[in-house]
C-alpha cells in the first residue's frame, strides 16, 4: 500500500508530459506549411537570388611628375678596369752602368801623449801576521792577566775547579787562566751534544759522572777516562762518546791542559 500511491502519481505525471509534447508538435506542423504533405500552389513563393557582387572601387593613380631633362644626369658607363700585363724588355750587360764607389776619407787620429802620473808610495794599513810573534803576544796576554781568586769566580766555574782539588795549585799561570776562562764553556758545549740513551730512559737511570782528559793546543784530546762513575755503564759510555764528538768545538789552550768536568743525567 505504501508504494502504490507514489507509483500512481508518477504514472499520471508521465502521461501529462507525453500529452503536452504531442500538442506542441501539432502546433509546429500547422505553423510550418512546408512540412505538410500537400501544400497549396498559392502558398509557394519564388524568390530570385541575386549574386552578391562586391563593388570594387577603382584605384586612383596620380600622374607621374615629369622630371625635367636638365635635372636628369647622364650616367657615364662604368669602364672595366683591366690590368695591363707589364712588358719586360731584355737588358744587355753592356747597357748596365755600375755606380762608382765613393771614396771614404779616413780621418787621421791625433796621437795624444798620456799625462805623467805622479807615483806616490802607499803605506799599507795592515801588518802581515807573524805566527811566532802572535804566539808570543798571546802568551804575554795570558801572563799579563792576573790569576783570579777562586772565590771571585762564578759558582759553575768554582764547582768545576773543586774537582781538581790540590792538583789545581800545581798548574802553571797560563793553565789556570785558561781553566778560569773556559771551563764553563767546555761544560756548556758538552751538555749541548749530550743525548739521553733510550735504554736509560726506559729503565729510569739517572746520576752524575766525572770525566777527565787532556786538551792540546792543536785541538786534540787524550782518551777520556771516567774518574767517578754514575753507577750505570750506559750513562758512563754515553759520556765518553759525547766528549769524543764535542771536543772539536772546545776552545784551544796555549799549553796542554788537563780538563776535568762532570756530566749530569736527570729525568723529569
């Protein structure tokens, strides 16, 4: 019952639409007589179609102005440039004239006599070095310089001189002056060449040894001897090897002099 009523309404609505469209078609047919099957002759009209022809306006052309003959210049015809081939003539050797060489006048060089140079004796500002005289002068300098008291020296030089003990008093004046002036430098040069052995570093070896050797005026030394050991053979051997390398830079004495220094090994 629920669906019957809406179905009836839809069917009625559809029928109304169909009737309405049918009426509209009938009206269209009546309005258009051409659509009828048997049109009357009176209703037919004949129409003549005229071909649409575009009117083309004629173009107005202005007459050309006549140019006066005076103004018109006649153009000269272009002449083609043709290169003429040069004509070569044979020349005989007899016809060739050779130009004469110009004579060059050599100017005589005037000989000038050099002016006499006045010779003047030049006194040299230097004097030739005499080795014997130089040695005497240096010895005199050593002898002229007084031997200082050990207490007046710096602490480092005093510590080196104490190693000699009473032997220091048996040295000559020249040897004492050399030791007072150069013992500190000899110790400094030795420490510069000193290298800590790798084995001693690994085993933590440290200490001090005293070494002794004789230094000669030509720079040579005797074989170094350890007078006081550090307690380790590696350190003592390293000190001897260091002296055998560093002695070349030591200051040279005027007399053979005994050198006695200490070498310290410290690990920080």
